[in-house]
């Protein structure tokens, strides 16, 4: 329960933020935030304040502040809410290059026994307290990088002539298979599903606008506990009319390069906090290496023969995490594997005219073991072919009549891809698990908080 505000000064300079202190050197400012840490040395207190834009150390001298201020400050616990007023002073030794000589303070909420202390906590404990864990410097840095990844994606696609045309979250049928759908009750007994992808709707809007993208939450009900999977994640999906597999690969490498460049430009401090080697991101520039699925299988066979891979990969299957890691290990930039067997790709994928058993698709595999960050390709344009595929996949044709109309009225070659924001963010940050790349992750056994 919040305590009554203890006002220790009646007038204060206008509020500013920690990331703006460089503009106020030598001036008095007011910062409103939360106590990050408190140290004392005799008659000096060193409260560290965070306000969401950064952390600043303040210096309070006992003989320079009112007794009420001193007594209020020295009893504060971590995450107490307060406002401080003081003079900004440049100090090269200080994080961010500035400290504040504290003059006054106002305590809004005095906190004690904050659950997350500087000691080591287990992952489950931290996930149970995710609503508080978000306040830590590492989690703050990760989500700042995520923000920049999202902004970079939007800026890149908007500048490239794409129109945002978001797809619905409630869908009447599966897009990429029925086994990973979340089913929900709609009205009057009708069943609906949470979207796996905006792909099919993207094809409709691409025929209207030429180049489009949707960007929003998607849901997969696969019972996976790997470090790469969430049951709810955010995906951006560009789609282009009059485009081919080659166009998808070119757009993929351009967009990923733009994201890496923006993260390097805007999130240098956060990368330092995460101890991320910037050279890893600097290497993400076009062109990316390209590898046919057949050649990828040969490399996996060689790895098995050398004892570097435990299981022998069989042609026709989809790559698992160890396979993707092995294939991308020889590159310092993403690897594009293309022409997968059609059997492991979605029903709407176009086929190779010379080898119909292959789909005109590509997966972009990030280096350092981060696996697939982009999956996409060219879409089938034949009405009869799609009817056959819908039947072969045991899908209800009536639910896809609107989609088939796209092949009845002005069908053209078109292509696109999907990129999961969380996997991309984990890669940019150099962190192990995607659960830290979204504010409140939803996983197989995690629905709270």
C-alpha cells in the first residue's frame, strides 16, 4: 500500500529525464522515478535512481540537505518511488557521464522487502515475478532492443513502399496445418481459431495494394519447450505481387541488414549491458550465402560421417535445431536454404517446375545457433493445384473459397515471408531464450503473470 507522499520541497524545477541530462549540465533538474540502489559512506548517501530512460547516481551530503530529506532517504528500500531535485554535474566516471548533487526529495512510496534482490534467483522465480523482473537493467535493455527491432521493421517496409494491412486474429480455418491451432468458441456455436499467420489474407491485400505487410500477434499450439518457441509471438509478414522466390531472398537480406544497422546505431548502451559483441551484428550485410536444400543435406551427411552430428539426416525431412545450427556454423551472416521438399511446407507454396517435389521456399537461418528467423517463398497461382492441395491436406474447401477467388480473378506470381520478432530480438541481443524478448511470455507451462 502506498504511503502518504512526504513533500520535502514546495517548488521544483521542471521535470526532465535521465537520458536528457547532457542537455542540463550545471542546471537544477527534477527526476521522478524509482530507487535502483542505495549506498552510504558516513555522511554521504549515494541513491541511484531509474526512470525508464536510464539510471543516474545522486550524491546527498548530510550537511547539504534538510534533516527530513536525509532521514527519508536513508530508510528507503529498493524500488521506492520518489522524485529528486538537484544539480546536474558532469563526471566521466559515472554511468552515462553525469551525476546529480541532490538538494531535495519527495517520497511517493516507501518500499521494503522487494522480492528481486541482487542475489541469484532461479528462472522460475523470476518468471513468476516477471511483472517486477522487467525493471532490471538486463530485461530493460532486451526490451529496448525489441522496440528498435520493431521500429526498424516498420520504417524499412514503409520506406520501401509497403502498405500496412493487418490480418484478423480470429480465423475460420487453418493456414499451416490443423495440429497447432488454438480453438475458441465464436457466436452461435461456430468454431474459430487464433491465427497462425496472416499469410492468406496478405495475398488478398497484395492483389489490392501491390506490396503489403501485416504485423501482429500469432499463436501456435505446438507443445514445444525449446528455447526458440513461444505459444504467442509477434510476426511481421510482407507480401509482394508480381514477385518470385528470388525477390523474397533479396528483401529478406535487405530487411535483416537494416534491422542490425539500426540496433547498432540506436542501442549501443543496451548492447554493452547485454555484453553483445557488436562485430556479430556488423557482419549482417548483403549478400547472404544461399544453399540449395540438396546441398544442405549433403553437408549434414558429411557432418554425420565425421561424427559432428549424432543422427543421420534423411532427405525429405525438415531441419531440426541441431541441423540448422550445424549448417549455419560456417558463416558469420545468415544462411538462406531454399527449395525444400514440398511435403514439409505449407499447402499454398509454389512448386519448382522442373522438380515438382520441391517448393519454391526459403528459410533464413541466423548464425550462432539462433535457427530460422525468416520463412517464406513463392505462392502457387493455379486454381486447380490449390483445390488439390486443400483436399490432400484434408481442409474444408468451403472455408477457402474466398482464398480460391484470388486465383479466379487476376492471379499473378506473388511471394512473401514471415519473421518472428522474438527470435530476431534474441539474436540481436545474443541471449539464449526467447522468453526474455517479450514483456509477458506465453509458453507451454506459462500463462501467468
